[in-house]
C-alpha cells in the first residue's frame, strides 16, 4: 500500500484543525499500521478519535483516495504528509498539525527560511494598504518569506510586495487547493507560484465538503508557519484577531501597526497594543529584530509624493498645508472636515511622504 494514501485516509477522517491530531500520531505514527489494526480488528479505535472520525475510518479505505492522488500527480499538486522531508518543520509539533497539505508552486520555500506572517482587514483604507505593502516589501528585501492567506486587502498587499521584491511568499487557502478565492487573485497566485513561492491548503482538489470554518482553520497555519505575526490593520471583531489568538497559542510574537484612534479599521490593532498583546510595528526593523536579522538593506526607497496617490480627504488637507505649521483646528476650518477625518488624512499624508508631524499635532507639507 502507498503510505501516502493511508495519510489521506486518516486526514480525510479527522478533518482540518483536528485538536487531537498530535495525540493520535503519538499513539499511531504510521497510518498504514493503524489501518491494518482497525480493519483486522486487532484494536479498538483510539480513544482520542471523535465518533464521526472513528466511523469514517472504519467504513473507508486508503484505496478510496487513489483518484485524488492520481489527480494531484497529473495536475502538479504536491501532497505533503508529516513523514515527508518537505513537510513544514514548524508544524510538526503542533497539537493540531495538518495530516496532509496540498501544495502548488515550490514546496522548498516551506523550510529553511525566515518567516513573517502578515495579516489584516480585507477592506483596508489607504493607510493600512500602504503600511502593509511597505513593511512587507522591506522584510522581503531583507530575505524574509511573507506568509499570509491570499485574501482581499492586506493579505494580497503582503504577497504582492514579496513578489515585487523577487522573493518567495507562502499563501494558505481556506478552500480546495485548485480553487483561488477570491477569483480576482488568480493572477497574483500565478506570480507567487512562478516566483518560487507556494500556495498551500488542507483541502484536496475538488473538495466537496462544507466551507464553514475552513478559513478559521487555515488561520492557524499562517500563525504556525510564521516566526512573528504582523497585523497591519484590523477591526475589533475579525478573522485577523483569530489568527492572533493562534499565534499566542503557539507562542509566536505578535506585532501591530498603530493606527488612528478615530478609525474603526485600527481599533483591533490599537487594542492589541493597549492590552500589550502585541508590540508596536512602526518599521520593518521591529519585525526583523524578532528574527535577529539586519535591517540595513530593508528600508524601501520613498517614492516621490503625488496627491493623486492619496484619498480625497488627504488631498484636501494637503492643499491647505505649506511650510508654516498648522494645527488640527486650523485644518478643520480650512477644509470643512471634522477632526477625526483631518487626523486620519494627516496620518495618511505622513505615510505617503506628503506631510510631517510636529509637536502639538501640527503639520507641514513636505
């Protein structure tokens, strides 16, 4: 029997995010032996198995997975199991390690590198989008592999920055390995795979199961592969903070980008900082320090500022700025915008290189 088929049989029964996966492998490290013992009625199902998993193991066979394995071979999908050398070493000791990973691209990037997770909201504002891109670009240029989830928004910014830097990046999916979600990221996925990166999923091609909970399950893989988890922008209730919880459970350090106190998109990250669940991520060196890497080559060049690159609020504020410092009240009067929007616009202008902050929340144009 092909041992890989036995792994797929076991993985198919226990499902993704199985909390007793490590316990099961400690009892039965070889799935072939477990199959032979169960079907030869030499043993009872391990006590750690759920009733549903035990029943599926009893009524299925590794040979039921031959079609899946053949499909993977024909379409270039690598199947990694815990006894493969290419299996991510950072996941082997997890209590809920994946028993099978389906991978497209180059699995070699899953080991032997330095890894930083980058996650955040799917609907970022310009500040969060630019922060995620710049930080990921700087880390990638320093040799770090960016790990994320290929979702809309800040996940995509992290992957895109790594691709632009010519570095591998790893994406974990919450869907079948042959499905790109969102579909709009198909071209980005291709660039990841062609650039020496990898796209990974616990779900086989044509996965017919329910997708409820699959994205939350994949969040643990982002946290597990990362040596440090970076959060660029997040609301107080979000999948991003679910990833943070997994990072804390695995003992991974968490860093968060500070944001405006008036922005709902930064409430989650600011709360992580306020409660000291995360350290501040203000520049790439904050993350590189966690990895003991030098930041000298990790600072991206600041592009020349153009008003067209920022939001309408930021353009309105920029039009009122000059070499003389102006306070928030004066900018509110000049633009007709409320204080919260003026502050958010000033923060955006700082990030894009259009303004500089002085003591007393006063700003000048650059």
